[in-house]
């Protein structure tokens, strides 16, 4: 088992890696030995986060707002330069949501959510294919991990229509790409978080007390922890996860599996 989860010498990109779930993931990858590039919309937040995480390993700040395909192309160019031409792991984690009642759910709640959650990840993968190819081998494939959501798998009644549709779409996109890229030794998987204590779920918590109705909905009766999302991503990025592609992996205390 020695070295099974070791990521020394690997280069990983985590979009939205300065905060929230992305930060948990970036820290896990750094602890496993990878060099990690993280993004955030604000340059000062991105740089401060990377500086803080540098105590764990080499962490590179790449500020960017993924609100357009052009921004994803630009980010890919900076990743190309920072990585020296080999990208072993891409974690498409940056995500945007919008909630509102169905009767007044606005048209403007669609394009931004679909761009950040679906199209930008695709553009980033497409642009970085040469760098994934350069890092990939039959024994040790390159890895793309798309962060979906249980909201794209079950009806969570969140009134987040564009969000849940975008997440269902990225699950399918992951499987499509997995099929097309398996022969190039690039594994593509979707990880489906349940409820984790980040900004995105802040409205479900009150001073860290979790809504009892939410807890009753989760078979394990608690939120997810940082090491549980980080551990799943490290596993999928490592030798231990090399034979897994085209999978949708819920990390959700049983919401999907026991539903
Ligand atoms: N928390 C949960 O329970 C949960 C459950 C299921 C799925 N997820 C998924 O997990 C991922 C991370 O979410 P989170 O829970 O950590 O929520 P969060 O704290 O709101 O973080 C969202 C992340 O996305 C980035 N982001 C948002 N809009 C962006 C844009 N236009 N361009 C570039 N980056 C952008 C943010 O970066 P900056 O703010 O730093 O710019 C931040 O890192 C998302 O894909 C989300 O859908 C979370």
C-alpha cells in the first residue's frame, strides 16, 4: 500500500480552489504531494489563499472569472505555462447557483450558471488536452474530475432549476468524455457532493446549527467533512483510482444510494 495515494511530481488544477470545497480539495492534493494551481475571481483572495496553502506544498494562484469561454481559454494558457506542459489532474470545482420560486425563476438565472458549471469545464478540458496527453500513460492515466452534485441526480427540491440541470449535464458530459478519452489514457469522473458546510449551503445553517429537516434527509444525519471530499479526490487522482473512469461517485452520507 505504500505510495498508493502519493501524488509527488504531479501537477493539479483546482478551479475555485481558494475557498469552500475547492480549498478542501486543494489542501488534500497538496498534502498528497502534488503541485496545485488554484483559481478565484479576486486576485487578492487567490494570492492570499495560495500563500496560506504554500506551507503544505507548491501552490500557484491563477485568478480568473470563468463567466465566458474566452476566460477558460485564457486560464488554460496560464495553466500550460505554469505546469511546464504536463497536467496530471484537473478538478473542475468552481460552481454557481441560483435559487428562486418556479413562477418567477428568471431567464437571467440560466446563462451564467450553465457557463460556470458546464461550458467552462468543457472548454478547459478541451484546451488542456495536449497537456493531459503529455501527462498520461496506460499505467498512470491523467485524471479529470468534475464536481457535480446530488442535486443533478435526485430531486432535492431546492428550487435551483438551472443549477440542478447544469449538474445533471456535467455528469453526462463526464461519461461522454470518459468514453472518448479512455483510449488516450485520460480518466474522467464526476464526484457528486451532498451537503458540506460552505458558502453555498450557508442558508441551510444558522450559526453552524444545521436545519434538523436537512439532517433528517441525510441517512448518516450529518454534513460532509473536509477530509471526506479531499480523500475522494486524492483517491481518484492517485494510483488507487487509476482503473476508474466514467463513474458518478456520490459523497453524500447516503442521500443518493439509500434513496
Ligand atoms: N457545498 C455543498 O454542499 C455542495 C454540494 C454539492 C455540490 N457542490 C459543488 O461544489 C463546488 C464548490 O462549491 P462550494 O460548496 O465550495 O460553494 P462556494 O463556497 O460558493 O464556492 C463556489 C466556488 O466557485 C467559484 N466560482 C463561483 N463563480 C465563479 C466564476 N464566475 N468564475 C470562477 N469561479 C467561480 C468560487 O470562487 P471565488 O468565490 O473564490 O471567486 C468558489 O471557489 C460547486 O461546483 C458546487 O456546485 C457543493
